C-alpha cells in the first residue's frame, strides 16, 4: 500500500502509548482511523483529537467475539479495512518459577491471542480485497530474553514467529505483514 489517503486503519491499544502514536500517524497520512482500546474513555479522547475521520471503539483483544464486533463496527462506519495494527499488549515482570498461572494466561490471552484474533478476524477481508497490511507489535523481547521477562518474551517470540509465517502465507495475495519490535518506550505498559 503506497497511497494511504482515504484508506482505513484499525489500531488496537490505541488509547495510549505506541498504539496512540500509530493512530495519530495514520490520521496524519490521511487515513480514517479506528481507535480501539479496552479503555473506551482513552479511545474516545484520542479519536476526539483526530476528528471526524476517527472512531473510538472498545475492544478486548483477548475475546474473539469482541474483535469480531470491532470488525463489524469498522465495516459499518467505514466500509473497509486496509491496515490492521495488532498493537494491544500487556507486561508482567515475574520469574518463571514464581509466576502464577493466571499471569501466564493473562499475557498469553492479550499478547498472543490478541494478535491471533486480529488475524483470524481481519485477514479474510484483506485477502478478499487483494490489498492490505497487518502490523503485529511484538518487542525486542520477541528477539532476546532474560529474567524477569520470561513470561512476556514467550508471548512476543510467538508473535514474531506468527508474523514471519503469515508473511509467507499471504505474500502472493496482495497482503503485507510486518512485525514491530520496539525497545523500551515510555508508555503506560
């Protein structure tokens, strides 16, 4: 996708941090933007700053029905999706030998299943239209690991692998795939 003007971007975790930055950059490039976040008030604040071509939407990426509702709301408002940024993520610093299973489950549900749900829900639209791009936010933690990052890096390594495999699967379908691996960024995370 070279010309972004008038195209539609869906950004999860867009109520703050990296997602907010992506949403603002997309709007600055002339895109219509769905500002999706589990915190609706934050999504509304960002979308309000971006103007009439932005729509706030509450989404829990760990829930497939919630991500499907995000898709449906996007299509109802804008009629298409061209860019999906699976950006929502969480962090818990814990040593693996001390980690509670609920911490594992929380990180896997948001960081990994959030990406899986986004791909499962939006990829068929992109393939059908023969155009689009998916950006999955991983982390430098998806490339290197060490304590107390074991739980987090497990999910982010998986996002890198998912993204690399997906790129090969859709390369001939007009759909691009990128994986974003930022280092330390001053966000709410």
